[in-house]
């Protein structure tokens, strides 16, 4: 089974433009993410996929592999689908460019899903981390996920899900970490399918898979990490890195 990692990287992020080129202890965030992904030694190859010449030059200067997008894309999945279309691979892992704290343990859990999926019923797998602070649960910048009894995703939202009508019912709340492992066929399907209203409303791309009946296996981890969506996240990342 040939497994690669793709790191989609846009320069003009809506909430924090240029965040991937911000300094994180002497290196840009995107280089830290690339280095951390390579360091796991889990992949046959690691690529950064971008439409930015600045990011391209930065990654190449750091010794990395870059694929330039030929088209403009609405999501990271679309960008990766274009990049892998002609590659001979089985599984592609989407590592968000703003996740410099990516680590081996979580990635191994996600990839392990496919090694036991002998009937190839799982289209993609991703990671969730339990949250306990209401400040995080109610934060619209943090994507939440709810799952069934077999840890297949039921829905993703920026709102608190489930809604705590009964606060003593024992609900657990999970943050969705932006790491996906796709079967190549599922990723190519995604790029061909039009966006529906749920994805457009929430601005969460993996909802498209659910809307079209794809199966997403969620894997629980206790490794929190820090995704850099805001300047405040960057300051927190700098403190943790040191």
C-alpha cells in the first residue's frame, strides 16, 4: 500500500492572511509543518501543494517537494485531488499547513484504519480530541464532530454538537483535528461532486463526503496540538514550541 502526505498551502488565508509564512522559532510555519510530517517516517513521499510562489520557493529552499496548483480551488481537498490524479498511490494524507505540531502517534492511528479495512468500506479517516472547556466547545473557529457507536462521523459543525439541552446526559464533545487520510478514489470523487448547502453554510469541506454518503472513520487521540488559525494561536504556538 503506497501512502503519501500532501500539505495544501494557501498564502491568502481568510482569517489570518500569510499565516503559513509567519515565523515559528526561526522557520516559517509551513516549513515547521513539512519538517514534522517528514520526521514521522510514515510516508513514501511528502509534498506541499500550493498556488503561491513564495511558499513554493520557501519549501524548495528547505529541501522539500512542491506541486503547483494549476487551477484555483475552494478547498484543500480540491487542491490535493488535482495534485494526486496521475500519481500511483493508494492512500493520501492531508496534513493542514497550519498544524506544525503534527506527530507520529496520531498519524499511525489514522493509517491503521485502512490496514484493517479489508473490504475497503471506509472512504476516509480523521482525528478527534475530546474537549472539556465550554470556551472551546462554543468557539466557532473550532470544528466539532459527533460520531455513532462505531466512531463513524455523523456530522461536523462550528456550533456545539450535541446541543446540551440536558447537561447531565453524559455528552462528550470532540474537536475535529484537520488531518484526513483518503482513499484516492474518494478524494477524486470529492473534486467532481458539487458543493451542497450544508457544506456551504458551515464552511467545513468534509461535510461534502457525508452529504454524498461517504463513510468517515474517526479516531480518538489525546494529543491536542495547536492549529494556527488566528494571531492568538500563533502566539500560543510560539510559547509551546519553546
